[in-house]
């Protein structure tokens, strides 16, 4: 993997077992915008990827004739289709209400349970410190809530035996995640070359038909990833802040 400034990712897992990676996001379509090229690349390299989507995406339309109960199943189907295109094996939809997600202990427990069950070496999640993007965008509070719950599920909850002891009763032993890839971070330090998977990313994004115009994806998303590619001297890239837990 081409990564600027740091050594390529090494897994401590035996070679016979695929690496397991997990993406934790607030909404259906977040993973496709942020890291689908990286996800597709990891899958092509033999990793297994699990998506965890915290909300049901049900507030994804302002149209009066598209209330939450109509929107939710559409978002679900779109996310499953996007995951199928990328080769993501497992999609877990936690179905919390879109728009009002909170980083509660309940959410942290749910995510801890999934990390202990699937044992990812790398987790991709958001950066909860990001409130503004330039002078034009307020980060959605669901993004920050999912990111905070994810980080504290990774540490200390997933790796500490007696945090959420009820998980031990479910047979879920502690698991230590090795690396976190934060997306949407103002302190990005890691760029992943997605030149060979950008078309898969575009196709997966277009599966979110209720959210994106195909033309926007073709133009703006391609442009954005091309801009990030310049950081690495490649055609297309995605960017992260990488946290290595030792
Ligand atoms: Zn979102």
C-alpha cells in the first residue's frame, strides 16, 4: 500500500488468515464518499471488510412525500448495493434514528461488541474533533457522535477485559485494534493510492441514488480524489489521519 510518510500497513495476523477491517460510519453513503476506494483496494488485496452503519439514514430527504419511514428502506437497499459493488462481505445496520445520534454508552457498547466479534486489525472511522470544514460546512453531529463512540469502543472498551463485563458473558474476549484510519481529519497524514479502484468507488457512490446525482459523482468526487492524489504523486487517492496503537 502506498502511504506517504509512514511504513506500509503490516498485519500481525497469520498469513493464512485474511486481514479483517471495519468501517464505522454514521450514515449510509458515508463510507462510499470517504473511503470506498481504500476499502475496494483492501478487498482486492485479500482483506475482509465489515461495514457498521450507525443510523438508518431515514432523514435523508427534505421532500414532503419522502418521510423517514419511506426513506429508511431505500437507504438500506442503497447501502447494501454499494457494499456488494465493493465486495464488502458484511454490512451491519444499527438503525439508530438519523439526525439525532448521540455518543451514548449504549452505542459504545454496541460497537465494542462488534469489534470484539469481528476482531479487525484496522478500524476506519471519523474524527470527532472536526466541527467545521473551512468556512462553508458544519460537520453533521451524527458524524461526530459515531466517531466518538467508535474511538472509545476501540480504546479502552474493546481491549479492556472488564469494561462492559456483560460482553464476556456473550463469549466476547478483549480485542486490541492495531490501527485507526480517521477520515475527515484536518490533520491528515496518510494517503492511500486508489487509482485502480476509483471506478469501483464511483459505481458504489452512484448506488446511493436517493442522495447523489451521477453527474456530481463523476465530476466533483473524481476531482476531489484527483486533488488528493497529487499529495502522493498518483492519479487518485483518499486521505486519513493514521493512529497506531502500541
Ligand atoms: Zn453522513
